């Protein structure tokens, strides 16, 4: 698979670390155990487009927010996670 | 000799000597092993997998299921090589497989008589009971009797290379469609990579006598090659097999660099593994001729008609003297004509279609079927005419022209199943992944004219997706042909000895899905993946059940398309090159001082330093630990991860990363820090030093250096991108040496005369940045050993000088280098957790560090760490353990049991996580986790290791064995 890093361009997936399905915003401690449990363990695991976190470990060390179709491994979008919502 | 007097693409001026089963034979340059054997009238090449039936050469290429040989000998012996795709070279040695003592007289042929037990599903039926005998008796027996060739068991002596290729267009196959596609795309300016499995380009043009543009097909192919070679945007790889299609337009291939050269090629790899990324790929992979199912269709002398054509035209060898062709398509007649032109007597063409294709001038065309064959190798066939007559015809060569299956397996590597095409009477790939298309015979365009046009159309579509080039239709064929058997085995999968009867049996027993059929009968599960016979097998099932082929479907092909040597995949990553090696800055000094090294991740760390008089490694380690307790020791700790964190919000970031408070740490101080994972369990531990208001350097354990950096980046970029802080790994930038022991202050004061190291100005947990000999230096008063101790860091390239200076100055103080084993002893004596104690399943409470969890702030893992089960006092928690009999030796991994409890998994209350021989106490001591551990100090329990067969009574004690008050480290 090839992932287009916004910094480094199209690179082989072996340069990246796959963290898994991108979780929603981390709840503050005050939000309680249920919210924390959902954040840590709750996953949608869709058959289809999925938002994921990948880390360009062997190069720029950017965490990427990636949208990938789990059925075809097609990458639909790649953005810097730090720019999410900006 | 059956070499034809003229013709062929062989060089008669270059004879080649080779050995087959010990006999020296000769062929010509341009021959394959198969064509050279045919030239010597070798009919029986090996024996079959299950029944040990005599088998000859069936095909002319990679789909060969019968003529499998072992090439070479000793460590280079390679089993299961397909004789038709082995290029002949001087000194080649080949051996038949599956036969003893020889392929002509094989004692194991008795399996054929026992064929009733070798029916479909025999693995499941015959040997169901008793299960215990399976492993010891049945399986070895079957493997010896039925099986493929053997590996030498020796290390592979050859070298393998790896390359990467990036291209606009990958063309797989250099037959008419592939060449025309490559020409068209190259003329259009694309970068083209053309891959051909054969040693020369041309595909079927090399086997046929067709003309293209008025010239012989081979001449046209040579001209095309010349044009492509001259184009600098084109790369051509011959002798290269594509074996897999992967996600995102990646492909894998193996180039046989020196397999075809005499002797072990010096200075060249044997093979080269290619990883290819191609924006577009055209698969001009041709079609495979399918056999016809009739009695005795596996007899040596029965060949694919297309293979006969190849042997006659390309290699100028005649596989027989008197031939017949059994056909369901017009190509059978072409082969008959080629045989006649080569001077071979053609006895008949038997056409199984109800309307025969044509009549021949040189032989009778019979409308009918072959029902049986005769001879050890073929001597005669029995033909049943549709008009009622039965006749026996003496022939020693029979060609099967059963129609063509497009080679579309690569599409299903990406999960795309093919569709049955009714007019083509074959599976065709309709659904395609982005960037992949089929052309020529692989797309059902079976005639030469159509194949050329199809290749061109595919290339045009690559260059302009909206191209108006009309799609080339598929050819029409007769259905796969199955003759009702009379008394003789009818094979569909030659390599795995699967017969029509096996398929009918599987159907009777309910294994009707092709996926079940495959596993029950092993149809298509051999090394050839059923390239020749699998579709025929599925046709048998369809015709028997009276359903359409479309309803039966077919099996997905999977990588590798053809077998690949493991060595080619490993490439240069073997032996010491399997992983990179990281050396510490003091490696050379350590080696000079007798260090033995151990792998710690990729690092080589000094494990102990052998000195004259040390009885063994344990004696060395105990001596080193004692030196630290009594004088001073030095140890390279550069492998610990080091991360610098900087910025106005650095303190806030560290508060969120660590379970304990870091923002309150004064400048010039260090603090022990504990990191949790978000799920509440312990992730890593280390130290945090505050160098100035907004600048920290943190350490991680050696193993987690990379993971912690990733974790810090995640926190900074994903969770809290608004924090004004930056982090950077400086692990490789600093050499860090622990200087530990009562004399450490004196030694360091000699090294750093300008810094006051007295306890008052530089107390325990102090941190200072300064210079040593004009070089930047950082000094931390940290202690892992429990002694008065420091860690001193200098830029990596000065690490060697630093350690040598310390060793020299330390001579006065009895300074001793110590390694990881001594480090382990020292930290276990102090109850410091590391390595095996931190296995990802322990909480801060489990380690007795629950007090460190701050209640004043949010931090990663806080919410989940407070879950009831994670703070349950019944959890297995850290304790010290010492044998009741001090002479006994503890072993890590032993399970802990209540005294008197059965030593079974359900009774286990914990386990031993670290052990050490303590020189201070003169006995083995250990750390472990034990249910309700802290409440059981003084209890005697049992540590049992079923692996080692040991059971030792141990006393539960405080994990801090030595100087529990911590006076020494504050001295
Ligand atoms: Zn990058």
C-alpha cells in the first residue's frame, strides 16, 4: 500500500505505524468512566470507509488522519492529525 | 534421437552437456530440460504424487504438473522444478522425484493398487482412529510414500538481491498482446516495464508458425524487442515471474539472475526479488490449454496439443513418431498440421465436437472420443466413433486440445472472482481492480489478430481512458470435455492425482461447493494451483450435477502464482543482516575489557566483563555488583530512550503524560516518573529532569524508546494539538554512563573539578548542565542501584573518551565496569521493577506505586486506572521472594502456589518475574507478583516450574531487599 504523507509525498506503508481506528475526541477525566471506556475500547469496525491514525514513523513523525476503505484498502484521504478541525 | 533435422529456436552450434538421473546427455543452447529429454526419447520423467503412476511431460511451461524434478545436489538441491521451464545449461543435474529405485521401476507404485484407500477425503476417513497414531505413524508413512521432492535441510548457500521498480505501465507477458501493448504505450511516451517469464520474448509466437505483418511471428517479436530496447523509457525483464498482485498497484516478481548459468554464479545473486509499483498494469498472460478428461489421460505420451506444437516448432524435437490429436477446438488441427509438416506421421484427429471443424489432407478426421489408452508409455488409443464404431489406433503421441482458459489468476489475488463466459466457455475477468486489465488470450481474445488488437486497445485505454478503441470480443469455444470412463482412471488434477471418480465421490458425500470440493479432494491444491486441470474438474462437477458452470463457479487463485524460494523473499536480510545492529558509544572500550554482549532490542549491550579468575558469567556479574556496593562501578546506559521536551506548555504536557506531577519539579532536579497507557495499565517508567523553566529531558526504558516517542507525538499532535510544546528523541545524541557506588562522588569530582558535588550543593535527584573538558555535559544524581550514584551524559562522539577517562581516574577507587547482569542484581536487591516485571498487565497499585497516581490533574490513563478491578486489593501485586533453603536456585517464570495447593493452572496465584543471585545475601532472590501479595509478607509458598521440573519453598518478603530506608543513595 502507498500512503501519501502531506509532508513526504507517496511512501510505502512499511514506513508507517498503524494505530487503528481513529477514536473520537479524548474525554477529560471529569467526563467519567463510561466516556473513558468508550474512548479506549469503543470501535465501529466498519466494512467500508474508516478513519484511522497512522504515524509516519520512519520519516517525518507526523500522526496522520487517514480515511481508508477496509474492503478495498483504498485510501480516500490523508491529512495531518494536528490540523484536524482547524 | 528425435531431434528434427532443421528448424527451431536452438543454437545447434552450441551443444550442452547435462545429467539426468546420473546419465550424461546433450542438448543445445536454447533447449529446456524438457525439450532436451524429449530429444533423448525420455518418456517417463517421474512418478505421481499419490499413486506413483509413471508420468511424462504434459506441458511446455510453468503449468507443468507432471515432469517435476530436483535440480542440483547438496545444499543447492531444489525440488519440484518444472522441467519445461528449466533452461538447459552446461553441467545441469536433474533427478526424478517420487520414485525408488528409478522412474521406470518404482516400488511405491503399489500405492496404485491401494488406490481405494487414497480416494477423496482419505486423510479424513482412513486415519481417523486412533488419533495418537496419526502423528507418529500415518503421516510420516504417507509423506514418505506420497509426496513431493525433498529439501536438503542445509542452509541456502546462494545470495539473493532485491530491487524496486516504479513505472507508468507494467505489461506482464510478451506474447502478441503484451508486445503490441508495450509498443503502443512506449510510442505514446509512457514508462513501460515489460516482464516475461521466458528467456526470450514472443510468447506463443515462439511456438507457432504464424506470420505478423508479412513476417514470421518470431521475427516480428524480435523487431518489437529491438524497438523496445532502444527506447530508454522501457525496461524489459526476461526470466522474471510475476508472482503476486497486491494492494495499491503493487506487484511482486522474481528475476532468475543466474539460475540458467553454469556453476554457482560468482558475484551475482541467484535471484532478484522485485517490488513493483505500477500506475497501470496490463496482464497479457495468455491462456492455458485445458486437458480432456478420458481414461488413461495421464499416460506418458499424452501431452497438451499446444505443448507438442512448442516442442516441434521452437525446439525442433518430435515427442513421438506416430501421433493423434484429440480436440474440441480448431487449434488441434493446426497442431496436426505442424506435426505433419515436421515429418511426424499423424494417424488421426479425433474431434469430440458433434460438428467436426474441418477435414485434413494428411490424416483422417474422426468424429468421436478417445475412451482408453494403452501402454506403460503410450502405445495405442481406443476411439469410439459417434457413428458407432470402436477402433484401436497405434500411436506413441497424443495431443489433447481441450480449449483454452484465460490466465486471470492475478485478478483474484485482489479478491476479484471471475465470471463464466458462455460463448468463450471459460472464466473471464469482468470485474477488475483499478489500474489492472487483461489483454489478448488472457481476456478471451484467442486468435492472433484479436490478441494483437486487444493489446493495442488496452494500451490506448491506459493512455486515454476515454479511448474509442472498440473492445475486442471473446472467441467462441466448446465446453470443457469429459468422456465417460470405462475402467481407467480419468485425471483432472495431474499433480495431486485427483480423478473424475474423486469428484463424483465428493459430490455424493455432499462436498459440492467448489471450496469444499477443493479441500476434500485436494483439487488445485498442488504447487501448480491446478493451472492445467482445475477448471476441468469444476466442469466435471457441473456436468454431473446438470448445472451451469456459472452456478458452480471457480476457486480464487492466491499468491504466489508460481512457487518462490524463501531465500528470494528474505533477500539480504539473513544471518547478521536480519536486523540492523546498534552499538553503544562505549562498545569498543567494552569489547577491549572482556565484555560479552547481549541483544537488547537492536542494541548490543555489555552483559558482563570477564576477568581472570571469574569461574563463569555469574561470578563476573556478582563481582561487578559487589564492586558497585563497595567501591564504584561504571555502566553504559546510553540505550535508555532520551526525549527532550521544550516549550511554554512543556510542564503541562508532562503532567498529562505522567501519572505523577511534573510541573512542580524545580529547575535543576530530577524525578522518577510513571507513564500509564490510556487503558490504565503501566506503560513505561523513567526519569524527568528539568533543565530550565521550559526545557526537560526525559528518559524511557530501552525497549520502549520508540513507543514512548510515538506516544508523546500522539499526545502533542492528536490529543492536545494546541499545546505549545515540542518533543524530540535525542537517544542517539547523548552517551550516558552510570557511575555508581560509595566512591562515585570522589571519582566524578576528579573528573569535574569545577562543579561542587558535595551532598549539600548537589543532592540526590539533582540535575545540572555544564561542561567537561569544554564539551557539553549533563550530570544527574540518579540511582538505579540504590548506591550513591550519578549518570553523566556527553555528546555521543565523546562517549568513548569519557568512559576511558572515568576508567583511568577510577583506578584509584577500584572502579569496575559492570554489565546488564550486575545491573539486574543491583536493581532486584532494591526492588526496582524493569523488563519482565513490566509486562503490560500490571497497574501502578500492583507495583506498590499507587501513591504516585496524582489526584490533582487529568493524565493519560487516570480514568481507566480507577476502575474497581484495577484497584482490587486481591490483584497480583509485587513482592520479594527468597528460597527457604538458601542454597536453592529460583527461576523466572515459575508459578506461585499456596503451600499444599495442587500445581495446576487454576491454582496459580502469581509468578516470578525476575531473579538474581545476590552477593550481598549470598543467595538467590526474586521479584514476583502474588495475589494479595503485600498482605502476605512472611508466608511460605511454593514456586513451581513445570518446564524445569522444580518446586521450591519460598518466603514472601518486602521487594526492597537491601537498604529499605534508602540511606545509601542519599549519602
Ligand atoms: Zn511524512
